[in-house]
């Protein structure tokens, strides 16, 4: 894994293996701003097209496709929350398995000892399976535990934990960390009678 310099000039790990794809997919729901890029089938189609996961000739996206995408997104978020100290939920892994099966995600061998992990299906099923490819690679190389969802319940933003010891819990300490600390302080502080 290579490193990049953060705003203070410190070396931090770069996001490996195209993990920005599943992170961006989870972040299609912005809890804080109450917006959802996958609120409609057209929104899902736009998101998949913009990332080159689905071509215009692969068919229309319907409501069933959208619901499958939302289920996959929320399963990924659940697993990212588990990477951040949240509870484990086997149903989330089951949802990833269903998406991989629908997309016929598998290992493919090519001449010259080249291998790839790719879906055998086209359309939305194949596109959603492609979102899982970096997740599989990250689990294999050990970088998956760094992919987290913010612990702040009013945020839940997915992020890559660049901290040296993998201890990051908020997407941004200056925003979510401070809000959480202020809330905790207010809950502990005695109330004035007046």
C-alpha cells in the first residue's frame, strides 16, 4: 500500500484497491443532508452509468433493481459500522452473498496467468457485483477493517480510516467528533435550576 501526505504533511495510507467505489456507493445516502441518490430507479441508473458500471445498452433499471441496490448499500454500511465497533450482523454478509450470486461474481482466468474477479452477468446484477470486487480484494489483503462508517448516528458517512493504528471512529473529527463530545458533555453536565 502506498502513502499520501495529509494536510499536516504526515504520511497516511492511500485508499487501496478502488475502495472508493463501495465507499461512494454507501455514501449515496447522505443522512445529515437527508438526500438519497438511490431514491429512484433513475437515480440508481445515473449513479451506475456515471461510474461506468452499467452501459446504456444493458437495459432499463426498475424498482426491484433499486431495492436490491438499497439492500446492498445498507448491508455494506452495516459491515462498515461493524469495522468501527458496531455489532456484527450476519444478515449483512448474507446480502453481499446474494448480490454476488445474482451477478455471478467469480474468478476468471486468462492467458498469461492473468486472473480477475468479475461478474458473469450483465445489467444491474453485474453492476452491483462489480461494487463488491474491491470489498473482496480488501478482505483478502487485510485493508477492509479500515473501511468504516462514522459512529455518529446523524452521519453514518462511509470513510477510509487513514489513522496509523486504525482507531478513527468519525468521518471528520472536527465535525462529527466535536458534535459527539459536546453532546456527551451536555449529558454529563449538571442542569442549572432557575
